[in-house]
C-alpha cells in the first residue's frame, strides 16, 4: 500500500474516527475519504467502490430504539460488504466490533450479526476482512455522559461534579486510543485475502473503584500547583492524558507566586510528588543567592542567561570548590547534601537560571539551613 492509496473511514465524526484520521494524516496518508451520519448512501456507494482500505467504525452503541442497532450495525455492515464485492481490486475492510458481541444484549447481538455478514460476504474472495473485538476505548475527544465511563468520570471530576459508582468492584477492560491506533496502523500493511480476528493488545483491567481513585487524585492536586501526573507509561499515564483533555479552558493557566527582593526574582513552576519540582530564578549583577546547605535534598542548576559563579564548601572537611558557568556553554551543576553552596552573578547582565529539586519544598521541613560558603 502507498501513501496515496484511497482510504475510507466510516464513523469519521466519532471518537475513534477523529483520532484515526489525525493518525493517518500524521503518517502521510493523503487520500482519505470520510462517511458519517450526515452523508447519504449514494455517497457511500461511490466511496466504497474506489477504496482499497475501509476502516468501518460507524455504528450504533446507545439508543432508545432497539431497531437502530440492527439498522446502523448489522444492516450498514451488510451494505458495505456487498459494495466491496463489486470492487475488481482487492479491498481490506477493518471492522471495529466489540467484546460485547458475545453477550445477548441488543447491541451485542447486532455486532455479532455484523461480523457474520461481513465474514459470509468476503470469505473466499480476493478481499480481506479484519474484525477487531474492542473493549472500552478511552482517550481525548471521547464523548462524556454517553457510553464511556472514563470520559464521563473525567468530564465531571474535572469540573467538580459528583459521579455515581454503582458497583466499585466492577472490573473494566480498557484500551487507550493511542494503543488502538498503533494496532490499526499495522493492519494497513496486511494484504493476504481472508477473514482475520487480530488479538487486541495492551488491554488494561481496572476496578471502578481504582479508576475513580486515580482520576480524583489528578483533580485534588490541581489547585495547589502540584501536577499529580505519572512520569512512566501505563494506564495511569494514559488516564492522565485523557483527564486533562477534559479540563475546561479556564484551567489551562495557573497563577504562580512570584518572590522578589534586591537579588532578583524566584518562583516555583512545576511540582510533582513523583519527581520533585522545577523553579526559576533571576539574579541581578553582583548579587548572590544561596549560602545554605541541605541534609538530603539534591538540586541541579542550569544557567539560561548570563554568567554565574558557583561556590561550594564541605561542612565536614571545610574543603571548597568553585566553578564558573556561562549560558553559552550549557552545563548541569548539582548541589550535594552536606555542602553549603552559593551562586553569584559575576556578569554585567541579569542572570537567569532553572533549578530542579528531587523533592517538593515543605515550609515545615525545608531541609535548608543557612551557612556562609
């Protein structure tokens, strides 16, 4: 398949569809057609006849009229299957079914029927069908208060609204949208005719109680400027990305406390209980900062503008050490527990620097003690 081969995405206005189209465009695919509820079947007929890849995402998953499940899941899939049969060139239909296809709900029954119609139509032909039985998919652009518990929880918790958890012991099977997209992209390279049921990877099992706990932990830290986000991969990392995508725009900006004196300015910017905090400072010419030591805290400095002289003194041996750092020769310089340290602006312009500390600053236990270098 080339980047110019025609691709059709049904359900293009949906959560998965929007993410998929963005992913395809990022990978350089240019010939992408879309089909959604606002389009006619005549439009669909034309698109299917010219496509070599069809991501069939369209369907009904929540309705007050049970007939909609048959119409928008089974019947629509049947229509697409029959249209594909008219194609003289091989076509690959990638159909997003559901793990609920194994239950007896109207939705599950319609999904299973759609699978069978697709299989019976394309089996033994020049075409290929990949049927993906998806668990609950979550991520940015998902629809809250609809059919995604993650989206619903994120939206309401981010706004301080209450959420209802009927059975905290319920175990959810969840798939992050980016992990799904990675698997869909792999299918683009598959050409061999036949019917396939690819195994879905990176599915997470999580209790509702744990989901609630994780999402509420993000919100509880927001107003004190401590970003309780995970620094490693996994479901917590994915849930954080999803949670912040539901924050109202009023939460995009958080005021910071600026501390100012004759030496210059100082403010704490990024704070996280997992990795510590990052602060920024200025220092006016011939002014110094520091003259203190720590027992356990470790800091690392970067000079962003100007010239700084770093001085150190070992409180045990009284040994001293001095180093000049220029912003045009970037270097990372660390403070060591038990060594008093001082930073002096020896340049003629304002010194600007950044500090990372391996722990959050606690005024009641600052681990910062005055001592002249």
